[in-house]
């Protein structure tokens, strides 16, 4: 935890100061209260080199492999190639986060990501990865697998380091601002990526991604914080088992994780299957794909700003309602053929996804014991790996029954789960 004078005051005093005066200036003070912490500000700036490439890669890699193969199944297979190492290694990455300096893990992970991105850029420049070289899409499969390894080992540290940078009273604010930054790049990066591909080529995007990763490494090097003094002394495998036991024995953490993972598995495939909509239904190409993802980021930004100012009340219900909104918007989008309505629904999807993710992550980190934080957050990261399994099966289903019912069917499953939780999961519904 940083050596912040706030820690010597009561939660009530801090909350009263953060709330501040009414009006626009008071609202801005509440929204950006975590930026008063210089360590969090520097960390936040360093994440530009993570959020930017993450969103650019989502557009570039999915569109590139679909252009190379014209196959939804292979697009899903690429997602599967990244999901398996993430699934296998996330829990181990959580154990590493609980026993090592998280900043150092992030430095290594961002450096590895820069190397992977540069490798793909060079294969595109040299013509080794192109439509003229049959079967060259295997290069993207390898890069997806390597990136999955990096993400599995690094992401638990990235998500669980935030409580070490800010005070508990600012945790939801910091996480919301973190999501706001990520979603700002959901607006800027996809649209920019579409224009870059149209103006130059796919290689240019990968070179830019490499530069952003390097920028992140430089900024992270200067982030100074004090990790928790209590470090597990058992073997990593034993710590992983202890993490599983902790989750099983804590009903609050278990319920939040179960719903969050379900939303990720059923809702996230939409993002990676978007090229099938933009190429075959809306006929808008790479520019349209970038714009659609950018509009989704607008809804995400809006909900992030709201969450950053909200008190720690009824957050369980907020999470469940966000999941229900997400399912309805996904189903409507899947069945829609109008481009204008698709843009509106994409914004609602971004709102639902971010609302559920931000509140769920906050609840987990708020209620978990610090000793287990990395291992518990690794389960959320595993959800992203499992969601890629959903992308794989969704891609196969798209080639057989159509992309509309592939995404629409997953949305109906998510809606049914959210309704069941709202009606029967009283403990989760009343969770603050």
C-alpha cells in the first residue's frame, strides 16, 4: 500500500472529502478522486500501452485471419489457441501475483507482448503471412497461443495490483477509472485501426502496437509501490489449492465469481465474432468494424463515469441488472439487419459489459482477503480464456446455423441466468 496520509484518517473523513462540493467541480472531484494518488496516476498512464494494443489487436487479428481464410471456424480456432494457455496458466499466474512483485511481472509480460507483436509485424512485412502463401494463418495461431501464455501469467497481477495503489474507500473509483481508460481505447483504437488498415496495411498496426508496449514498459519501470508484507511461503501448487479452498468456502466470493464468469463466457464471444456481422450482414468492411467497436466503447465510458461516483450500496443488484441489459442488447443485435440500429445496440452492449465487469471485479476485490487476491482474480482471467471456447463453438455454429442464432443463443442463455439470479439469489441481490 502506498504511504498516503489518507490511511491515517477514518473512512468517513475520506469519503466526505472525496464527495466534495456540489456542482460540476464537485462531480469531477468525485469521478477522478483516485488521481490524487501519484502512484496510481503513473500506473494508469502506463496502461495506455496495454489498453491500446489490446483493442487494436482485437480488430486486426480477427479481421486478418478472416480475410485470409473466409472461415468462421478458423476464426474460432484462433480464439481457442489463445484460450487454452490462458485457462491452464491463469491460476498459476494468480499464485505468482500473491508471492512476487506484481510490477515486475507486468514488466516482463509487457516486454514479451512487444516481442510477439514485432514478430507478427515482420512476417507481414516480409510476405510470410499473406493470402498468397496458403496456410500462413498458422503464424497468427502461434502468436495467439504465445499471447495467451503471457496473458494467463500477467493478467492476475494487473487486476490485483490496484488495491495496493489506492485506499479501500477509493477502490471502486479506481477500478471504474481503470475501466474508463480501457473503454476510451475501445472508442479510439478500433476506429483508428480500421483507418490504418485501409490507408496502409495490417503490418502498420502491429508496429504501432509494439511501440505502445515499449512505452508501457518504460512507464511501469518508474511505478514505485510497497507490496503487502505477508507473502505465502508454500509451493505454488499448494497455494493454488489453497486458493480453490478459499473460494469454495466463501459463498459471497463464489457467487460473484460464478455470475461474472458466466457473463464473460456467454457475452464475450460477440466481440470476437463481429467480423462475421460486418463482412456478411452489414457489408461495412474494416472501417465499419472499427466504428462499431468504438461505439460500444461510448456506452462503456458512460457507465464507467456513473460507477466512479456511486456509493458502495446495492452493488450486487447493479451487477445482475447489467447482465440482464447485456443479454437483451446482444439478442437484439444478433437479430438486427439495420446498420443505424446496430450502432445504438452496440453502445448498449458496451454499457452492459462494462457495468457487469466493473461491479463484479470491485465486489471480488472488496470482499477478498489480500493474501488471496491474486489467486481469486485469476478466476476472472480464466473466464476470458473460457470465453474463447465460446468463440470457437460460436464460430462453428455460425458456419452451420448462422451467426445470428449463434450469438443470439448465447444471449438467451445469459438472460435466463440473470433472471434466475435476480429472483432466487437473495444473498447476491442484496450485496453491497
